[in-house]
C-alpha cells in the first residue's frame, strides 16, 4: 500500500495544467480529489511519474444554472453538489445520487469531474450523466470539444478523454419541470460500489410517459444507457407490464462481473429490481 | 489523623468506585484525543523498515530468487530470504499448535501472499520499491483449497517437509495433508442413542473463514542493543510474556536479555495471539544490522496472512424423543487449518474447547471428532473474539437445535426450555467432559422471551406470512432465538498450557506510603479497559479509590509473568489474581492496624476502606493511614512496606451464558436483511463495570453481525484469496449496525474470588447464532432447515429463489 515515486505539480490555471500535461507526457496524470487515483497508486495499479493537482485551478470550480442549462465545473466536490440548492431544484437526481457515493469524508474531497472521468464502472455519476444526456467539456492543447456521456465510456478505465486533455466542466440540459427522478442503488455497506444501480428520469403527460431515461451502474464494463428500457416505457402508463418490460430490457444488457457482490445471475436479477424500483419512485415524484 | 470530616458509609463506598460502578474508562482520555501510543507511533533513531515480498500464487516451487535489482534501490539495506535465515536456524519457527511454519518460504510456497523475502530499507517507500524488484521465479503446483478434497487419494502433498511423518503433535496422521484427529465423548454410546432414537435430525453446518480484522494491524519494532546484548521488541502482542519465552527458545537469546513491550493495542480479537514471520524477520534484521527495524502490516496483508478464524465444517446428528427431549449428539468436524497448523489453542486441545458443543442442554450422550487438514490457505485458526473454537461449537449446537425443532415442528424457544441444564444440576458435568460452574438458564430465557414479547412476535410473524401469501408484501419476518454457554478463563494449569507454559495469570501490587497504589498484571488490554476495571476490583478489595490506583500491563521487564489477554481470560484469571493479591495486602494491613490500634488482629473487622474494632467502629484505621504506617513506623515482627503478588491458577473455567433474540425482515427480491430488533441478555456473573460490559456487548454483537451477514475470506480454484481488502471484507459502519438492547441476569461463579466470569466474547459467541437462526427462521415455513452463512444479499436471494419466492424466472446465465 505504498505508491511508487512521483513528482507533484500544482498549476494555478487550466492552461498551465494542460501545458504541464503536454510537456510531462504519457506518465503524467491529473489528480482531483484523489479518492480513486491514490488508492490505485497505493496498489501500484497506477504508477504515474507526475501528478498534476487541479485543486487550485479556480476556473474548474463552481455550479451555474442559467436558462435551463446547468454547468458544473469538474473540480466541484461531491459534497458541493449535495449542498447546492440550485442544483437540487433544477436537477434533483444529482443530489440523490451523490448522497449514495461512498461516505461524507470521501465526498468532501472527491469531485464530480473525477467521478465521471475515472472510467470505473463502479462510479455512480457516469450512469446518472448518461440518463441526463449530459455533455463533458474537454480541454486540450488543441482547444475545447464536447463529448456526450453516452459516447464517453469505452471500457473499464478507458474513455474518450484524449491524452493531454482535461475534463473542464459538465453541461446538462435541466430536465423539464415536473419530471420524476430516482437513483436506486443496492450496495453491501456504506462505502461500497453498487451491486446494481439504476438512474431513471421520467416525464409524464396526462398519465402517459412522454419521455424516459434509464441508465445502469456497475453491471457492465462501462455505465450502460438502457435505450430499450426507455422505449418500453415511453407511451405507456407506467403500468406493471411496462415496468417489467423495462426491467427485462435492462436485464438483457446487463453483463456484470462475478465478484463478492454476488454471482452474475443475482446481479442481473437485481438490475431489473433496481430499474423497477427507480421507475416506481420516479413515477411517484413526477408531477 | 482521624480528624477527617465524617462521611456516610455510602459516600465512602461511592468514593472507591469499586465493583458494580459504571466508572468512566480512564483509557479514553488519551484515545479520544489521538494520544494513544501504538507500535507504529514508536520511532527510534536510525530505525529501518521491513516489508515482505509475497507469493503471488497459492502453491508452487521457488526456482530462484534474485535480489540484485532490489539491492540496487537507493535506501535498500538488505534482502533476507530463507537461505539467509537457515544458518541461524530461523527459516522455520514453531507454531503454537506444535507444528512448524516457514518464516520465509523455504523452497515451496503454500498460500497466496506467503512471505518469501524481507526487504529492509531506510523508509517504507524504498522498502516497497525494493519489494517490487525482487525477482522470484516459481514453478506452479496444483493448488488445494477445498478441505474436503485434502485427504483424497492423489491429492497434492502440500507439506513436503513432513510428508513421511505419520505422527503429528496430536497423534497419528492418516494422509500427508492430515494434521490430527481429535475425539471426545463416547462414540459407541452415542451411535447407539442415534440408532435407537425416535427422531434424528442431520445437517451440515459450515462456519466460513473469517478474520478478526482489528483496527490496528499487526506490527513490531525490534531493537538489538549490541552494547548490552539486549533485544527489545515493541509489538502488537496479546501475550507478551509468552512471546518473550518463545523468542528466547527460538533465538537462544537468554530470556533476561529479551524485553517484550506491548504498547497500546488497537484491538486484537485473537489476531495478535500468534507469532508471525514479521516479528522474526524484524528481530533478525535488527540483530544483523545493529539498528532498530520496524515492520507494520498493511490491511491486505493483515486480512490475507495473519490469523484467520473458523473454516469449520461441522456435520451433526441430533437425536431426540418425539416430544423434544434431546437424547444424543454426534458431530464430525472437518477443520481447514491452512498451510501450517498455527492455531492458537492450549496445547492439549487441538480443536480448542469445541467439546463445549453440547451447549446449554442436558444431553446425556455425545461424541465429537475433529479432523484437521492442510490446504493452500493462510495459517491461523485463532479464536476471533471467542474462547478457543467456542463460537464454532455454539453456532453448531444452536443451529442443530433449531433444525431439530423444525423436524419436530416445535417452537425453537420451547425446545430450548425443555432441554436446558436446570439450575439445581450445577455444577454440571457434560457428556463431553466439562464441569459447568453455575447457571440459571431458565430464568434468563424467560426474561428474554418476556421482554421481547415472544408470543406477540410469533403472532405477528404468522400474520406477515399470510400477508406474503396474499401478495401484499415481499418481505418475510424471521425471529431468531439463541442461547449460549461459553467456556472461558483458560485455564487450570493441570490441563491448560500453551507450548508448555501454564495458563495461570498474575498481579503485583505496591501500595505507596501516601495510600495510592500501582498494580501490574500479566495480561494486556487491547480495548477492554483493564486499567479501569482491574482498579475497580482492587478498590473494593483494599479500600483505595480506583482513581488512586495506576494499572500497568504489557512490559515484560516490569509486569509479573502471565499468559496474556484472549479467550475472555483476563477477568477470570488475572482478575482473580488481582483480588487475591488485594487480599494479601489486606491481611498484612490488618496486622498493622491491630498494632496501631493496640488490639488483637482478630478483634478487627474490614469495612469498605478501613479496619475497625469490632463493636467500636470509632476506633479504626483507614487503608491510607495503614499504608503510611507500613512504610514509616517500625512495627515489631513485620517487614516494612505494603506489597503483594499473586499468581492465580484457576480451579476451573468459568461459564458465562446468555439469551439472545433477533428479529429480521427480509426483502426476498433483493436479499436485503434488515435487523429490526436485537435483544441480548448476558449473564457474566458478578458485574464489575456495567458500562464496560455494555460496551463489550455492543462491540461483540457488531462483530457477530459482521460475521453472520457478510464477512468471508474465500479462495478460488486457482488459489487466489478473495475478501482480502476492506472493499469486500464486511466491517459494518454505524449505518449497518442496528440498535442493541442489552439486559442481564447475575449468576456468580462459585469458584472465582469475586464471582466474575468474563464477558468480552459472549456477544460474538451468542450473536452469530441469533442472526443466523433469524434468517433461517424467516424461511422455515417453506421447509428450509439450514442455509449457509454469511447471509449476504446474494445468498439470501438464492435461498429465496430455491424456495420459489423470487417472483421472477431465474435470469439466464
Ligand atoms: C472507500 C471509497 C468508496 C467509494 N465509493 C464510491 C461510490 O460508492 N460511488 C462512486 O461513484 N465513487 C466512489 N468512490 C470514488 C470516489 O467517488 C472518487 O472520489 C471518485 O471516483 C474520483 O473523484 P476524485 O475527485 O477523487 O478523482 P481522482 O481520484 O483524483 O481521479 C480519478 C481519475 O480521474 C482523472 N481525473 C480527475 N479529474 C479529472 C479531470 N478534471 N480531467 C481529466 N481527468 C481527471 C484522474 O487522472 C484519475 O485517473 C469511493 C472511493 C473510496 C475511496
């Protein structure tokens, strides 16, 4: 549990961080809250030679909600997400999901950007971002580009983030007023990643589901956007048959690893249960 | 000096803070302020750090070890391998169980993460870098991780070093992977009882491999002083004196030249009883390099190498009459000891006190046989917060009684009440040979059942099952009843020793001239609060306020010899020594008082804090006055001073008991078990400090919850260990821990000087069965008799699915 040797850098601006990344090359990594990266370094699963700490890059912080557009700086901590009343009213699933990450100590250092950039299928925020159809703002030596969350994740710890790029912010179109939301996560204990979890957003119109978003955590190599589950809901009254069809569609794409959280069959089953429960909760909340 | 303001008898008693008082823990001031002094806080000039190269595979032959690259790392001072230890005869070490264990793997590795080389460096970083660069070439051998396959013909021979030994430390070995067979009871009579029984219930009850997982891992600092030839080792030792003697025997360093110091210990739970390669390697490195060497385990090393617990696979048959009277108990245990037999048990008890497995019941005939086997797993087999193999035994009988109750369609509480050893039968000799000192089981059980409204719970459960049937709920309610009898306080030297060291304990008291005192014991607190409670015992015995008594343990240069703290033995053994030493002080004090008061010592009586003249209490001498006189007045016929030492060899073990009830609600769709209620009644004899008892019960129940509901260390077919980090190994937080309701009855031990029995481990012993019985009970109406621990989400879900409850077709594999 002792990391290898590394040099530590603390840039003040995003440009400085990006030019450090470029000049230090392949063996350099940015560190945000450190609560995924440092454990991996202690296990020597990650052995960066240079750590570029983003904590003093002020432009990476902050939450803005303007005209239905939410922008959250990558270095915003999970605790700040929970604490923001603006976010809680514009996009309440963020607080609900953030409260289910780890424990208060970790959330006070762990960042939203680190959580989504990390690429660990166990992270909770990636599926939430997929459900919200969020976009990630990436800055690199060549400038800025946006990649949507639904296209960002490629495999365990591999994402669309290019070498030399930094995740600057997350952009979310605020869900419609009156939408329903839920993040249902089953875990073994506080501080554990999901055995299975589901993020659901619903919009209802006269008792009929007009729009549905479903995404899954930790039941595949990446977060899973469950488009078929959404299709099973849209146009329905969210009756038992539709809910079960959505759960079945989610189960059909779940390919969880077999680990201490249980055998595959259990985690596939549980994926369906989480989806069904998230739909029920979101439906209750939809106005 | 008799001019103090008169205070009432009650006030005088209160001032002592003696037996029965919920005195605040004196240890907590430093612990809550982060001012404890643990082994990793020890920093000595020039100190180096050691770290292990560990085997990545479970079974294999070491073909070569190349240290060169590691030695080239700046700051790395040495790399030790078995070949370096061989000339000193320290490449192997004796285990507490009469086996030997490789200190550093000698030609073969036998479990994943086994110690292969020891890198010593200027700091931890250099050591870790060195570890990375030691190149070890292995030849894979087939790993054996299933104890049921260990004794098959053709099973790989694990221990080549003893392959042809047909006789082990505990008798004949039938197979190269066999360690011992240990039996108790009357086999023929038991088999006859089973054959002739009206009803026999049978079950295989496995207790999974778990780990004590104390907050602080194991570690030490070894420092060889080349000037005076003295080796000092600070370490996480639950038995410092035993470590000193064993260290002397192993290293041939004379015992007076070894000093073992246990500083503050952050929890032990059995993990810190054993002797580990890290201790030996640090000592050798310090001797060779002439500077202090520190070794501290990390969490993964702790969980995967030092001292697992359980891994007991118990097949039972229990015979009874049709109306529920138990007539016989038969048990065979397959005990997985891992690669070396490093169990921490008294020498004559290779299966610990497992033969307490007749539990709290008057079972006329019983037989138990235990076969220990080797596998490619880490060694250990410690008593994780229990006396030796007592949790296993208690879990076995408490599950078997429930299984029998199902078969007879009897209520689990009723069958227990029917079979209890009755109050008037004590002292009671069990069919497997123990003499239970005292008990009143029926009273305890009645109190428990009444408090939880047991009949009401059963009625509620019936209604809940009907609602489930009607599809109104997806939750099942379970009620677990468990009653346990522990056997603690090892133990009488006539049958209890560890490596030949008798299991007595000791206390030495010095009263200072001004009437305060210091007491030193052979035990060592790891969170139990000895400094608080032993001072209370003394306060009541010698009339000096507890707050005026310093308590010291853990330094072999100053403390009297004792066998340490584990198996709930401190209060039964060292606590008794403390009371007895106190009585010696009082006896001398009486003679001094008689002289001072100019009466015959027979004319004096003791009252709280003083000797007074019978019938004339105005004429008295307080202990404080007596202490002053003891040092400062020439008393004819008496030596000056006021000191005493007692070495206490207990006449018997003590037998704490208790009644636990657990109520759970199980979500059959998710496998989540919610603990709705947990009631624990403990009878630990005389209660020294009720607050500390409650704290011990809370902690023990939390560990029981952890074991029953989630803790598990497993090995896959390739010999890889799983569950070796806190990501997977279940340590409940406050969120997962329910509210504990505690209660008590008080049945003193007749043979202990103050009647105390010990309590630290009872809640773990009784708790695991209560949780497990509750989970099993939730499904009982569907025909379930037994389902395997831990009752984590997926296993509970699988049970529900097996019983046809999931409401969804099994998802495709
Ligand atoms: C005990 C424990 C339990 C946990 N439980 C959960 C849980 O239940 N759910 C959950 O979701 N998470 C959990 N986590 C992880 C935690 O939420 C982390 O904080 C989070 O995953 C990473 O955020 P961070 O700010 O700490 O990132 P870091 O650890 O600093 O970085 C993580 C990775 O992202 C990269 N990175 C970080 N920021 C950027 C950026 N702006 N641009 C580009 N790359 C970047 C880093 O280079 C690194 O590769 C847990 C962690 C611990 C230690």
